[in-house]
C-alpha cells in the first residue's frame, strides 16, 4: 500500500468515526407495558368510584365523563347502567334509553332488570314527549316565520302603494299648475273654472234681466183697464 492510499484510508475512517449520532436511524420508543386484565379492572374501579362520588354530588356531567373513561379502560356491563343513569339525570332521554338497552343486552339476567325495564318505559315516554314538543315548537316557529314573511310582504306592498299614490298626487298637482299657467280658453283655462264663476256670465245675465224687466213693466202699464168712475192716471205712451 502506497503512502497516499494509506492517508486516504485513514481520513475515511476518521470521517466515519466523527459522524454525528443524529445520522443514525432513530430508535422507536419502547411500547408501554400492557396492563393485565386485573390491572385494567382495578384502574376502571378507581375511575368508577371517583365518578360515583361526582354523581352523588349532583355533578352529572363529570360523573358521565368518569364512567366513560372507566368503561374504555375495562368494559364492564354494570358501567352501562351507570352511564344510562347519568344521561337520565341530564335529561338526555335518547342516550339513556340507548345505555339501558345496552346494559340489558350485555347482562340479560341482571338482578335489577325489573328496575331497569321501568326506567326504560319511563325514558321512552319522556323521549316521545320530547320529540312531540320539539315537533310542535318547530311547527310554531315555521308558522311564525311564515306570518312574519307575510307581514313583511304586506308592509312592502303598502309602502309601494303609498309611494304610487304620492307620485300620482304630485303628477296631478303639476298638471293643475300647468293648466292654471296656460290661462285663457285653453285646455287648462277653459275647464279649470266653471262658467257660472266667470265675470262676463253674470254681467250678461244682469243686462238681460234688466231688459226683460223693462218690457214687462211696459206691457203691464199699457194693458191696464181703469175701474169705472175713476179718473185714473193716463199714460201718455198709450196715445202714441
């Protein structure tokens, strides 16, 4: 081996030895030790006991969470009944029915089967009532929305009719102003004022009445016959 080859081999060995540890493939974390059935059951019992304490304090949501974790740790059938009780206390009738039925399915010979069946009957009735009330509320809400929409449509129609009346009134007002400004005997002037309100109508009527009255007096005076024995008053116009 030449001196050059020996130097290159030495450099390669040094670089390999100096490579960082991060370049090595990461080792997977060791799996968590698997709990035995006895250990899981003990853990579930601890969680259930804590959930029961919450339930007795009226903290039903916290109790529900605790029983759920206990069942996930160790799926004991009795925990299904406890979950049903929590949902019943929370007013979740549909979920209560679900867990009661699951409890009886998993444990058909349960010592408290009669009690659970009574609870099931009660919860099913409450669930039916709840659904009926929800349906009635939905129908009432739909009717209220429909009525509101009708009232809104009527309000808009009334507003539109009012705007139209106002526009028509404005057009009539403008037309009357145009007719008055035209004056004379034009289209606007001739119809704007009745004939009996014009000055020349009453003037002509007065002149005609005066002529008619004079003629009547003349006729009456000419045809009057004086009574016998009376001197009377002679009207010179009768001798003409």
